[in-house]
C-alpha cells in the first residue's frame, strides 16, 4: 500500500519492490521482529508407487531463500536435521516432520506427514454419500492414500460430510485375511465437527452379503472443548474377505448445549487402516 501511495505509477517496478522487501527480512530478523510470510513456506507433493509399495515426497520452498530441513524419527526439525536436497522415499510407516528456515531462523509452522502402510492402501473405494468439495482430502480415495490427518481439519487430509452419514465400500480386489479395520474421526465442536454416534463395519467375500457386523459406539463425550481424534476400531478373528463396508452415523444436528443448536453437524474422517 505504501508503495502505491508514495510512488508515481510510471516509476513502479515490482522486481525492484520485491528486492527491497527481501532486504527488509534481514533487518527484521536482526531486530528480532516477527513478520508474516508471503505465502506457504513449503509446498509438498506425495506420490504412491503401488508396484514398489513406496511413497515419494517432493518439497519446494515457496519463498526465496528458504532452506528445508526434515526428520523421520518424529523429532522436531532443526538446522542440524536432514537437509532436503532430493525427493524423500518412504518405505514404511513413518512420521515425516518438515521445517522451513530463513536466515537460519525457523519460520512458520512445521509440516507433519504421517504415512501408514496397510492392506487397503490405494484400494478401490465406492462412496455412498459424497463429501463436501471444500473438504475432499485427496479425492475419492483420499481416505485410503496412506496419509494421516493432523489435529487441523483444514490440513487437506480430512474428508468432511455435512449433515449426512459416511458410508463406503472398500474393494481389496481379492480375498485376504483381515484382523482389524480402524477408521479415524476428529472432534472439534467449536467448528461444529462431532464424533459419529456409532460406526458399523462389516465384511463380505462377494460384495453382496455382508456379515460379521461390528458396531463401535462412541464413548467420548461430545461436549468437549479439546480437539481430539478417535479410532473406531473393529477387530476380527483373522477372517477372509474382499469387501469392507464402513458406515458412520452422523449425529445430525448440534445439541442444545451448542451455540449452533439445531444446525447441521459435520463428520470428518481420516485414513481407514486395514490390517
């Protein structure tokens, strides 16, 4: 704004202006003044290779001068951590933590990517009800992509359903032995997000006749000021199945104690882990 108000239009140059902005970062850092970032500090992409059963993570600085450091042992990234140079290969269940550093100082909140390898990874998923587009995770198969969501429901890894149930069928393409199915949900009542009333999980060999129904009733009070996640886990006695049906019952409307009483409630689901 000051550039526009205090300069003549014919003399303006964005490149010159941006160069002076970057010079100001050094001065602000020296004075220990905290300043906002131009954009996201780091842009990341993940790709799963089914044939090799590996993930590849690519990281790019979104601002000039940023250095990227990361850890795969769940420790906080520092300047002594691994310095990102080449795409990272993830070959087993891992918590990847990534930090952005400018002028040797940590900037912005770190990125955390939790990778889970399981039997339904990248399997075919048929959704009975459609998610809301603004909370689509990575699309239809976003809850079978091996990435676990954080406590931030806006992190792009959660699927959101407003005022309706979650229901889906997983096709593993062949009969395999199953001992556990575990979908994760998040509670954030300040954002009208509630745990499901209950979750039903059943198995089938033909996709038509589902048996071994397990019903997991929510046992955590919905009236909770904290943001928490819960795995609604069903355990089976090493049964063979090709299809898995998962249904989560949305409570529907905000309860009387909630500021949004009567309004539609949200249901947010993360990765469905199958072992």
